[in-house]
């Protein structure tokens, strides 16, 4: 690509990004949202987190894991157990890592 094409592309993407991210801040008053959309948007962060984490847990190098000797599986089970027991985010992370690190570093899973 020519230099001017790169500059035009970057500027165009910048304008599009600024417009789409500031869309809800441009009007002077709050935009009314239907109740069904409000209810649905409550689950968006959880859905995004699941979409990011699920492939990381069940795939390695672009393919499904072929063995249960993978440190991520028991770590996820321990993290889930802790979360349902105590409902704490920090403890969930600590519990998952406390299982993951010894299995991954110690056993090479």
C-alpha cells in the first residue's frame, strides 16, 4: 500500500471508532431503550466473558484438547467450586491459579 492509502485508512478507522464509541454521548438527553433491550444488555458482559474464556479452556493450538491431563480443566473446576461456595472474584482467581500452577509447572500438564 502507498503511504497516503495507509494514512487515509487510519484516519477513516479513527473517525468510525470515535463516532461509534461516542454515539450514546452525543445526544443532549438520554435515549430511551426498550425494556427487553435493557434486560438483554445485563447479560452482555457475561456472554462476552464466556465467549473469550471458553475457547481458552477447551482448545490448544486451534484444536480441541485431546486429553484430560490438562491443567486448565481442574483449575476451572476449582475456580467454579470456590465461586459457587463463596461468591468472591478474587478468591475464584486465587483458587484457580492455586490448582493451575502446580499442575502446569510441576507436572507439565
